[in-house]
């Protein structure tokens, strides 16, 4: 639209310029005849001197001007996104197995035998004898006697008497009264309000893409291994030479030398891992956040004061004095002396000597020789061969497949809008003063 508008303006300027050129051509380059100065219209004394008449006129000139213009463009920006891709890997796992292996052991067999052995012992023979022993003892003889003892006691005599006692008591008199009390209570009022709550949910977006998965297969390859090089001693062929002393041919053996010889090789088969890359289709799920708004109700509780008047009872107490008289008993005590006599026992001891005889035992010991025979054990050992089996461990290696994740970077294109500035050509028209001279024919 902007370019079309500029084209219309440019065509209009061209048409106006063409009209001005036609008018200037009709008036010999001037806009009109009135533009010529009055001196040029006057008669000249010398016609030949006035060969040309010069005038100043204005000419329309088009000029191109460059103006700055802002416009909006879009460019592609690549963002680097990291995502985890499952990768299948292999690792070697060592397993321990056991095989049975036979071996021979010599087991000792022990046997217990007995032989006769004679020995002599001395057996003690004990005999108990008795002898008479005389000893003297002192036996105590106890006798109880009594003696008279006089003692004095004081016997209390109690008597009860009474006296008058006056006392005053205060009797309480209770009276119930009432007074007005203003009480303020609070009543709870509940109001339900609503507030806007914004929450975010994640919407799953599933995308399908292809990734390079490194896999492969095991191939059996036959390989020839050359044999080892060993040193071998060989003898060169001998020669027959004529011996003039014996007049016959004598055989001379060849020289012995050492030659390196290679033993025959062997052929083995081994497995070789051949990797290859396979395109695998993977479904990736990413989550797009979406914001939602909902009305959440909440309850507001407020307490409203309420004033009430109630009658509160209270009790008043006044005391009235009263006089009383009562008999108060009291007790008097007097002591009377009395004399008594009592028998007090006491004990006397005398010792009487006694003679006793007792039998005292004693032991005598004599030894008697005895001859005995006993079985003495002794041990013999013989070895018996036995075949045993034991578990011998051996290790095998097995490849185990497991899945791991690696981070892969990829570029995600997106369009970014930006503002740029460019220069646009614009044609403007302006009047420029130009001096025009009209040529005249010569007088000759």
C-alpha cells in the first residue's frame, strides 16, 4: 500500500512538470510575457547592440531524497534443548561356577592294642587301739537366797471441782440482696466470601522422533596362530674319504649345527563384535504448563458484642453478741506416802571337784606288699587310601544388557520478530532560478 501511494505521487509530479515545460516553451522559456523586464520592451537606439535579451526564470527540478522507514521482520532463532535418551549398553558380568574334581588322600586308621604289665604296690593296714586317760573337772553348784528390802511409795489422790465461767459469742445473721450487672456477650456471625486462586496444570504433549542407537552382533572369525619357533640340532651329510694307511674308504660324519624350526600352527575361532547404528523411533513426552483461575470460597467469622442486664444475688452478714455461763470442771491431786517390804532373791555359787576316766583311741598303720597285673593300651596307625571329591571354582564371563540415559542436545527453531530500519527513495520538486537569454538576428 505504501509503494502504491508513492507511485501515484510520482506520476502526478511528472505530469505537472510536463505541463510547466509546455508553458515555458510557449513563452520562450519564461512563465509568461509579463515576466520580461520593461526595459527590454522599450525601443533601442541601436538595434544591432540588442542582439540578445537575458531574463531570470524558475525551473522545476526533481530531486531524490532518501528517508528512513521502520519495518518489522522475522528471523529464526535456534534454542538448544537437552533431553535424556535411553541407550542400551553391555557390560561383562563375571560368574563363578564349580566343577567336581577327584583327588586321593591317605587316611590314617588308628587301632588300640593292649599288653600285660606287672607292678607291686604297698597296701596300708590301719588298726585302732584305745588307752585310759584320767582328768578332773569342777562342777558349779548354785543356791538361791532371799533378803528383805523396805521401800516407800507416794499414792496420788484425785478430786474433781467446778467453777462458773462467762463467755460471749457472736451469732451471724445472713441477708440476701440483688444488684443489676451489665454483661457483654459475643455472638459469632459467619460470612462466605470468594477469592480468585490461580493454579498451574501440566498437559502432556507427545512427540515422535528418531534417534541413533548403537547396536551390533557377534560374528565368528577364524584366525590362524603360527606355532612357536624352536631350536633343533641337525647333522650335515657325511663323506667317504680314502685312507692310504688302511687302504680303504673311511666315513667322516658331517658337522652338527643348530637350526631354528617353526612348529605347526593352530587355527582358533573367536567372536568379534560388529557394531552398527540403527534408527530407532522414540516417543518423548513433554509437559506444557497451563494457568487456570477458579473461585475458592472461604468463611469469615466475626464476633458481634451483645449487652444484657441480669440480677446478681449477693449475701450480707451481720453479727449479734450473746452472753453465756457454763460450769468448767477442774481436777486437784494430793499425794499420800506408804511404806512396803519385799523379798529380793540373790544367787550363790560353789564349785565341787569330780574325777573322770575316758578311753582315748589312736590308730596304727602297717604296709603289706601286693603284686598286680594291668593291661597297658598302646596305639597303632595304618594309612588307607581314599578318593574324595572337591568343588573347584572357575570363572565365566557373560555380557549383560542394561539401559542407561545420556543427555542429547538438539536445536529447536523459533521465530523472533524484530524491527529494522531501511532507506526509501522519495522524489521532491523544487524551483531553481535560471537565467535565460533570447538570441536576436544581426542588423547586417
